[in-house]
């Protein structure tokens, strides 16, 4: 009960109107906070920058990534400039003075085989900067760096970011935790069975013309927008349907896949160990994908496969001394994985830097599931791809 009823309430006084600049500031702060929460916990925009998923996803496809599909990650680097990833004006957009452990809120499901997934690049700590002696043989540098980390760090600048600030990649998840992956003559096998193939999946093919071939082959290439393979003369990245159509052309003598020979080891492919693994991108594996709770016996033959998992991804100390393995200060012959890991590959199999080159993707690197394309254009916004707008990634890529 108001006793001094003759006095006016403060609320009865006319409120002072905010200046225009204050109204704009309040609106801007609200918009930034709302957009940051949506971007962190619901959906995030992503752009296709390279042709590794061509033609399932195209360069200059703009799509939304669903964070709810697998559950949004709680930010591990919470103090950062809003609405940017890892840099702004050429500088870091965050501070790692505050760092939280990996946590994920429950989502609608889990990563499933053949999902198109956006994730943080898992192998950035092997990037060497200003190392001219390694420019022509980058993967030899990777191998050397893995075995001589302290010496290399002392000599070169090594660019690394916290997990959630690493560059975003997009690939198809072809291997789940506990799966066995193998590639035989460019054919992918999962647990001993041929994997799914997709309409837009590509390989590199060498095209041989008939002597005095009728017609103009370059006109055919331009009219059908065939994608040249810069690594092989007279070669193109072709979908299966393009291969069959090309074989029917009067000017064509043969169309043959550029398949690397079995046993022809390539230092570029993971685990960069030619002593134990004569693998290449077309003949690879078998390789076991780590699953949380699974224990493996460590040997000189397989330590290259799991060294990065133990040391970098799962946060242990790790030493090798006189053929013995010391994890967190204790000698051991086994290791039990703490996290689930995945195997990611691009649909443009001969033009994709994927798990064959840098290995496993831990669950804490998974950002979300590619959802739908909201904008797509060829060379500029003046040349939109109308047929791709507001289509789900599933309908375009599967």
C-alpha cells in the first residue's frame, strides 16, 4: 500500500528518449549476439572453395551447415571476435588465453557413413613456413617434422590454431569408428565390401584421339565443360556418365583411368612411412579407424598410424626410446583410444586432399552436417546456377 499517495511514482515521469546512436548501438549488439548464438549452436554458412567434391558440390556453392545434426560443440576458444573464424585484418581473431575442454551438446543424431561433413582440418601442425629446401617435397618435410618436432619448431615458424579455429574442410565421411578402409585400383572398400558410388564421383582419365580424328576435340571439351587434369597431359576429371559419352565420340580411340600401380609407394600419403607402407592414393590400406574404448597393440609397423592420434589429437605425452613406447610417463605396449575418429574422402577422388593424405578426423574436429545450398554461381553473381538454389546437399551429392 502506498502511504505517500500524493507523490508521483518514478515510473509516472516521462522516460527520457534514447539518442539515435544509442538505439542503433543496442540493435547492433543484439544482432551480433543473436547471430553468434545461431552460428555457434544452430547453423553456419560455408562456401565451397575447391573442387575436391566436384561435381557433387561445386566451387562457389554457398551452403548452410547444421550444427544440430550431430550436436553443437561448446566453443573451445570462447574469447574471439564475433562472426569471423580465425583471422581478421591479417591477425588472429581470438585469444587462446582462455581454452575450454571439448564438449558437445546432444544433437539429433550422429555422423553416419556417406554423410557430407564439415570439419576442422586435423593436420595443420605439419605446415612449414619459409622452408625453401622443402618447397619441392612438402611431404618429406611432413615426415621430417613428425620425427623432429622440437628442432623444426626452433628453426621455422609453424602455424597452428586451436581445434575449433582450424580451417574448415568439407568431405564425405566414408569410414566410421571401428571400420576398416581399403582402396584397390581406385575402388573404395569398407569392411571388405565395395563402398557406395555416386553419380558425380570422378576420377582422372587419359583420353587418346584417333589419328586424323574427325571433329574438334577442344570444342567438345568446352561444350561439355570437362575439367582438365593439370597433372597429366590429355587427361580429364570425368564422371562415369562422361566416360561413357566420351567413348562414343567418333574422334576418340580410348579412355583409360589414370590408376597408380599397386606397391608403388607415395610418400605424400598417410602415414608417410614407405618403410612399412607402400601405399598410394589409388591402392591404399587396409587401415583401421580408431574407435573410443578400442585397444591396439603398438608395434614398429603401426606406430606411424597412431602416433598423431596419441600425441596430438588425444592429448598424451609420447616418447619412443630404444624401441619402447612411453605414454604419459609409463612404458606400455598398448593404447586405448579416447575418442571416435572418422575417414573423410572427396568425391573427386584424383583431385582431393583427404584422409588418404593426412589420416583420421577426431570427433572433436567435426563441425556439422552440410544441409542445403542457398546460393550458387559460376564466375560471378551475374551467372547464378538456378537449378542448385535451395536444394539439399543430399539431393545434389547422392
